[in-house]
């Protein structure tokens, strides 16, 4: 019954968007309650659908659109967990925003855009075909642009919005290229489609992957990966994400931490069979993910802006998820479950951390951690909820992050045994740094002495409430849901006509079998899609691999404490590394990315090329075009003179026209043209 | 007599009776203009409902000794005509309410009936009667406001129209002389090849008569002057409705009656289409009067639509092609369907655009001496009349063929059919022309949205707003959900091709 209302999951937020846009400013708080209620409605419907189809059904509704395209809704396990997560987290954030945005003159605009964002994101998730997904993908990008630049009078916000838009555009062009390539390949198969089947529908794509030439598959996979890299802020298109923190903190939490940036990961998960079949497809995913995870973590270590720390942490964690998917080359579809589990868990604790940071900023009125310190005395709720979030992010045992992140590290070890240890090493180092930068942030904000004179009060209950709810999930979700989640997600691709054994031959994969790596290493192609995940399999790794993540988490937190917690402080960070230390300088400068990307690449290479092109353009292209348009316009002016306004001339033209046609056609017939 | 036998034609009967009734009531009652307007609107809605009933009729219903046929094609055109005249009547409710308005509505209804008769006729005499009924009504409408400009516009339209009708009738009589029949089916069956040059002359006289209504170059010269000088809402009727009547007639006569001469008319339309769209677009670039711009734009659009004939001539009887929708469709059918879609789209966009000019003119005429349609009056329209400006913006984009609008869908289907039938050169010309047309469409948009307002904010009359918004919804709806319209047009196109 709930399934009949699936369209309302997008419909309700769209309604809220329209209402807020047109009548928002007549309503209290800019109509924010409408947006929150609409999202809550979507959550209720999603929960209803969950109760109906869990654990072994899917929903697929579709209607023709035009030509070869359709509009459809596909809710399978993958989409369902995303729907639940997004509606849940975004409902809480909208509720929080009712407090946070209170009094902002643009509140109505904020809630309208936020509602449109919610609708687009949900539409992206349950699209049943790639074209529809792309349309919502672009809408999400648009909303992100609008919301980053929400305070558009602030130059830095406007610049950040533009940067985000342009950078993700690079990815989107690649994504679109991938879609076009995929479409062309599908079309050239001359499939006999049944009624209700369309070329770009996911089930149809899954079923015919094996017929597409492998080289084409790799190209398509790289195109789609380009889109994912742009949207999920992976290296080298990550530069926009830290700047995106110029928007209101709720935007950062909603879009740039919990939901939108996960769209890239979701895309790779959704198209996992394609990446799996494409030779080197998953290798590229793993490489990008693992590198980004470490790279961003090092930058998180040195940032002073609390939101930037969290932004780098987001980039890094998204890298973990990408790497988790890439590791599918060794463990098969199990990787989807592992990566998605981290995605869901991450959105709980990252939303919590962002909202907590927002609560702090709301009170102390600065983003700079050097001006905070000792905030915990005045903001107990914020401090403890953020502690839970931080522990979860650092992967402290039995918190959500422990189950999700560390599972990725463990399967990365399997990948190492079979293929390559580099991702494992990168991820372990990144995990150490994660624990350190997280607690560097927590200690320096909440403990120690007040380093400046700031506002000393706790935030209102409408903001604390969502924090507490999120904290419950950041703590308990991993423990409570882990095994069910894996088995549910593992069943995702069983609903489709997709043969992973065949695909793994095309992709050239050697899988780790159900009972560990040894079997697969001897050459058996046992797909790991089936089977009990968790305890049995986990025991295949040596005990120290199991224990290592725990050591990493606790060690990292202690290390951070030694530097930043006044109770056990042993070292002063500025004395350990001198101000002129090149590594420290490099990290502070963010690997000189600004210098390289903006100074050298953008201003030097791109601008220089642009100058040359500009000269050619002005002198050659424009010159020719100007000449042409002058000629056309001159010609057009002469035509105008024919229109004399004298009706006799008009009738003459009519008669002449007939005569000319008679002559021309007769002649053409003579010479045999017609 | 069994009236239910004539059920498919009740719409025409209803509108004819209503037109007579409107004139009668109007002469009996004082100040009845508004009532007559509502009455006409209701009648048109009822007629539309009757047409909708037989919209996708699968087997043609033939009436009156094989002279009138009700089939998917005739119903397509009737739906277009009725929609246009409904929109015009709705907009007119804000303008024509006073004395004499009854005559205005009656003439509109008669014109509509005439166009509907043309859409259904499969006989040259019936067709001519319908043609003249529509023409005579619109001659009078063009002069309706009785300003000097009106009279000049109507006079030119009348003279040019009369000469064209004479040519057309001459062509018909030659055909009758050669074949001994005025029925299209009989003409098709007779062998026209035996009469030498006379066939070509007859063909071109007939084409000239239709091309006058379609406003193809060089039979277009009345159009800019008349569209500019006639009352704006009448121009909407002329550009959106009566122009399409020319296509309705040409489709039947050429594709059914004169299909044996297709190599001749293929060549004629290839030349006419290429010349018309190019000259129409070029001439539009230099105009400062918005209604003249729209007139030339509508000439250019007629050039695009004429591509449909060229495609049929080139691909008649050819094997089906696998079209963009993955289905096997004969390229000729696709070409006709594309032309029909563009006719539908253009009817909507042009009606909307002309109603927009009526709104602007109503803002200006009271205050100043200058030309009410001058483009300078459109400066800052977005702030002065936001709804009108926004609708105009969408119509301009649609006319230029930017997705997702009705204009895009029509052009897409039509141009791709040209490519499928090997007319790449024509498709290239058409696409270059579409790009060129942006020059003047964007010029209007830049005046509306980028210039400082030319005056204070004004109130937008209800009739105009309702008509504009309805048109806007239709234009965007067709663009976003084109499939059912494409199917409908393909079905209508099938009527013209041998099964």
C-alpha cells in the first residue's frame, strides 16, 4: 500500500519547495516547518515501504516518457537504505535549521532551496534509469550551488559557490560522456526489448553488460567514475568541498557531509556490475579512493577552521567508501554492502559532528579553533554528543564507525593478499590520522582554557534535540544493524538478471572465496556475493589484522591527547615541528594545491592557453564571423527593402514566383533532376 | 433522417448555429459583448469535446457523397484550430466587450468553421468553400478595430488573398478539366501524365493558393503588413490558425489527389522551404516592430513545416527506417508527423506570443503616440508585467526550438525525418536557420529582462493572463511529455499514406 505512494517521496518536498518559494515569507520561520514536515512525510512513506518489502522484495514502477526513455521508480535494498538514511538525517537537519536559520531574512529562500535539494536527492536515489538519475544529479548540483552561495552578498560565498559549480561540472561532463557511450553501446546491441523495458534502465543495463565490448566498458566506467569523483569530492576534483563550507552550517551538514556527496559513492554502488565487468574499472576506483582517504586526512590535521577539519574528514571518509567499493575486485558484491554501511554510518556521525560544530559556532561566533577552548563548560549537551560523534569517526570500539570503517580496512587486507597492499597501507595510515585530527578538534574546542572572549550559552532545544537523536545512531547503529545490513545489501543484485561469474571473467578478477583468500588464490572463481558475512569470514584474517583498527583508534586518540588535552599534555605542536618545517608548511598550505591548481595551472596554463585562443578567436574566428554576420545583416536589410508596402508589387511577386517555379521545375525535369 | 449518423460533424454544426445565434442575440440585446464571448468560448469547448471523441478514429467516416471525411488527420487539425480559437476568444474577453463585439465573436466562429471544413474535405469544391469562408471572415476581422492601420492591413490581405484564390480556383478547374472529377480519390486514380505542361501549371496554381495561406516566400508578402496592422488577437488567429489551414488543405490535395506529381511538388517545396526559412529569418533580424518580427518568424516556421512535404516526396513508399524511438516507421510518415507536431506547437507558441503583444500594446497605446508594437516598449517588461514577460520568454525559447518545449519536439522529429530520408542538406539549412533565429528571439528577451523598465508596473488583464498561462502549460507539457503527442501525430500522418 505504501508502495503506491512512492512518488510522494519526491512529491512532498517538491510541494514544500513551491509553497516556501511563493508564500514562505508570509509564514513564521520562512515556512521551515513545511520543509521539515514534507521530509518527515517522505521518511514515513520510506519506512512504510521498508516494512512492506523487507527483506526479499523490490518495487519497480515505470511509465513511458518519450522515445527510448522512461520515468520510473526502483526501490531495491540499495535504494531503500539510502532513502531511509537521507529522509531521516535530512528531517533532523531541517528541524535543526528551524532553530539555526531563525531570524535570517532569507529563511524562506533557504527552506525553498533546501526542499528542492531534498526532492532532487531522493529522486536521484530511486531513479530506475541512468538518464533520470542524471537529471536529478544535475538538480542536486544546482541546489548545492544555490545553497553554498546562500549568503551571496559575501564575496567568499559567491566565489565558493562558483568554484563548486565549475569543479563538479568537470565531473558531470565526464558522467554525461559515460552515459552517451553506454547508450550507444546498448543501442548497437539491437536488443529485443520487452514492453516496459528501456535501454538505460538499470535492470536492462545489468542484464546486457556482458555483451558490451570490454574496452568500451572501461571507458564508460571511467566516465561514470569521473562524475562520482566530482560529486563525492575525490582527488583531484576535491578542491571545491572545503570551500563549500561557506554556506550555512546546516547546508554543510545536509549536502556536503551527509547526503549529496554520497551520491558519487551511490552511483558507483548502483553501477557496481558495470565497474566489476570493466577491466581495471574497480582498480581505478580503489586507487582514487585510497589515495584521497590519506591525502585529505593529512590536510584535516592542519586546518584551524572547525568546519574545514570536518570537510577534509568528509573527503577522506568518502575516499574510504570509494576504496571499499574498489576492493570489490577481490571480494565481489560484498564490497557494496561494506561501502554502503560506512556511507550510512558516516552520515549519522558526520551530520552529528557538523550540527554540533554549528551549535558551537552559533554560540561562540567564530569558526577558528584557536579562539575556542573550554567551550565544554558552557555547552554540555553539545560537548557530549560531539564526543560520541568523534569517537565514532575515530573508530573507537563498539561505536558505529568502528564497525563500518574497520570492515573496509579488513577487506582491504584481503585485497592486499590477492592483488596489492597499497590500498591497505593507505587506509591504515588514513585511519591513524583520522583518530588524531578528530580528537585534535574535540580537545582543542571543548577542553582547556578559554582562548578568547566568546558567547557562553547552550543552543536552544530545537537544535539540541536532533543532536541527541543523531548521537544515539552514531553510537548504536553499527552494533545493532551490522549483520542484517550486510545480508540485506548482499541480496541487492540477486533481484536482477546479472551473472557475476561471467562478469568477473570479463573484468579479469580473481575473487577471495567465502572461506578466505587461499582458495581463490589457487585460481577458483568463487563469487562472494552469497554467504554469511561477518564472524565466519572475518576469522579468515590473522588476529593482528582484526585487532589493528582498535589499536589505531585508541593510539590515535591518545596521541591527539598528548598534544592537545591539557590534562595529559606532553608536547606543544609548534615545538615539535618548527615553523619553518617544510612538511608542516606543506600541510598548512594544503600541498600547495592553491599554488599549483590556481597559481600555476589555472592562471598559468589555462589562462595562458585561453589568451592564445582568445587572440585566435578575435582575429580569426570573430573576424570571419563578423564579416559573415555583416554580410548576412546587409543582405537582410536589402531583403527588407523588397517589402515596399505597395500591394501591386506583392501581387507581381506572387505571379513571378509561380513563373519562376514553372520554369525551374520544367528545366529540372529536362535535365532529369526530378 | 438519422442525426446520430452525423455525430462526428456535430462540432461544425454547433459552431455554425452558435455563430448565427450570436449575431441574432447581439442585435437584440444591448451590451451583450461579454456574454457573447462566454457563449462562444463554451461553444468552442463543446466542439472540442466532440472532436476529442473521435480524435484517434481508426476508420475514416465519409459523409455527403464522398466529399467530407472524418479521420485522425482531420481531427488533429480541428483540434488545433479549436484550441487556437478558444485561446483567442479567452484573450478577447479582456478586449472585445462593448458594442459590436457580437460580430467579432461571430466572425471568429465562422472562420473556425471554415477551417474545420477544410480539414475534413476530400473534394476540391468543398475545400474551396471552406477556404473562402475562413478567408472572408478573417478579411473582415483584420479590419475590425477600424483604425487606419487596420484598414490598410485588411485591404492588402484581401487583394492578395483574392488573387491567390483566383489562382487556386484556376488550378482546380484545370484539374477538373483533365480528370473530370473534383474528388481527390478520383483525381488520384486518373492519369495526369497525359496532359503535358498543363499539369505542372495546374499544380503550381494550386500550390500558390495554399502557399498564400501558409505564407511561403514569395507568396508571403501580405503577411508582415497584415500581422502588424491587424488587431493583435486577429493576428494570432491568422498566424496560428488560418496559416495551418493552408497546410491542412495542401496535405490532402497533394498527398492524396496529386501524389502522382510528387516529383514536381517535391522540387517546388524543396525550393520554397529552403528559401522561405532563410529569407524569413534574415528579414526578422532587422525589424524593430515586435509583431513584424513575429510575422517573419512565422514565415520562417512555415518554411520548416514545408520540409514535411519534401520528406514525403523523397521517401514516399520507401522502406521503414528505425527511427529515434527504436520503432520502424516509414520516413514519410515521420516527416508528416514532424510537420504536424510543429504545426501544433507553432499554433500554441504563436497564439501565446501574439496575445503577449496585445498585452504590451494595451499598456502603451493609452499613454503615447508611438508605435505600440515597437521593441522599445518591451524594455523591462519583466518588472512591468511579470507574467506576460515570463510567458513570452518561454514562447521565444520554444519558437527557437530549445528543449523542453513543443517547438523543440516538432523540429526534432521533422529534422530527423529529413535526415532519415537522405535530405541532409535541407536539415543542415534548417538547423543553421534555427541558430540564426536566436538573434531576434534573444533580442526580444534581452529587452524584456535586461533593460530598464520603460514605465511603471501595470496590471495584467485577466483574459490575457488566463490565455497566456494555458498556452504556456501546453507548450511545456508537450515538451516534457512528448510521447503521446508523437504517437498521435504518427497516427494522423498514417491517414495520408497507403496502408
